[in-house]
C-alpha cells in the first residue's frame, strides 16, 4: 500500500506537473505587453510547477514503471529540442536539466522507502493540490476576462477551457490519492469520454493554428476532429461493459493520431510547417496522446 501510494503519486506528477508548467508557459507567452500582471502570475506558476516536477524527478529513479517510461508521456525525443527552441523564440527560461534527468530514469526495481519518504510524498501531493487550486483559479479568471473582452491573448477560449479541464482532472486524482483511493481503476467510460474530447480539441487547435496555406494538414486535422467526435457520440451511449467494444477502435485511431502529431512536432521543429504553433505545444499534445494510448492499452 505504501509502495503503491508512493509510486502512483510519482507517476501521476511526472506526467501532469510538466503539463501544468507548460500550460503556464503557454499562458505567459500568449499575452500582450499590457497583460503584464497576468504574465507575472503565469510565470510564477510555471516556476512552481517546474520546482514540483524537479522534486518529483529527483525521487523517481527506480520508482516509475517501465511501461510509463517507454510510453513517451514523460518526455519524447523532441522534448529537449522543443524546449530549447521555444526558449529561444519566447525568451522564457526553461530548465532543460529536468528533461535530461528524465531521459535517464531507470525503471522501478529495488528502491528504499520508509515513513519519511511516504510523508514527503504526502507533502508533495498537498503542495500539488494547493498549486492546482491557484492555477485553476488563474485560468478561470483569464477565461472570464477574455470572454468579457477585457483581455486579449493569443490562446483560444476553448484552449483555456481545455487546460482548465486537464488541471481539474489532475487535482481530482491527487485528492483521490490523498483520501486513500485507487486512481487506476477509474471509471473507464469517463476516462475515454474525457480523453476523446481532449484529442478532438487538439485537432481543432492544430487546425486553427496552422497557416491557411497548409491545406493538406488542415484537412487531416479536421478529419481527426470528426473521427473523435464520432467516437465521443458512440461512447456516450455505452455502458461501462459495452465501452470495451469501441476501445479497440479508439486505440487504432489514437495510434494514427499520435503518428500525425509526431510528424507535426518534427515538422515544426524542423521549420518545415507554416504555423503559429510553439514547438513545445506540438510536443505537449504528442505527450498527451502517448499518455492516453498507454492508459487505453493498459485497460484493454
Ligand atoms: Fe495540456
Ligand atoms: Fe491537451
């Protein structure tokens, strides 16, 4: 139980703390000079989630299962380059040492754990909840101000809603861990509904951030959005038992989609695609697809 609590917590943070620090960076990079207060706030959360991630990574050697290390949800082979390039393009400092450290993590084997470690992980979990409360609040304020036309940002309102949902899912999982619940046997239908919507929205963002001349890529992104919409409609009518019948279809679709995102990350990093997509955003959505695929395959 203790081992499970430690490992599950670390595996959760090592994916999501990075996601949150990147959301904060995307927010920071999206404002105009007049939005300086928001820029500072977003930067603060970027720094705090970076510290949280770093603390988690320092504990994670020999404590994360092989499956997760291999899934490409923690880092991909593009992450380091995407961070360097995004840093150059935005002027925002990114701690790439964390990425290098993550690339060298060894899978779980023997690792020493005692009450002190459990207490420390418990402290990390509580710190994550506190930070998430703050970051969710910030994202909600930004969304409200954007929707009432008091604030301009390069990030779509739907992207703001999307990153609020991701943060709330993360918070829900940490809270479950803190109350002794198991997050791995989560309601399968809800999981697929959540991530299919996330995947669909990524396609909508990609479509909207590509240069209008990238017609082929826009069509492909559009088709992915339609496919996920279909899967969502199908899944809504399913029960927890019958959902399994569309899981295979979802896996097939998501493998294709992951390959599309991989090609996208490569094309954007290689300066071969015309767009207003930050390299780190391309890698971010690729990691989220890898994360979803890993969950789908584990459950099937
Ligand atoms: Fe995200
Ligand atoms: Fe996302």
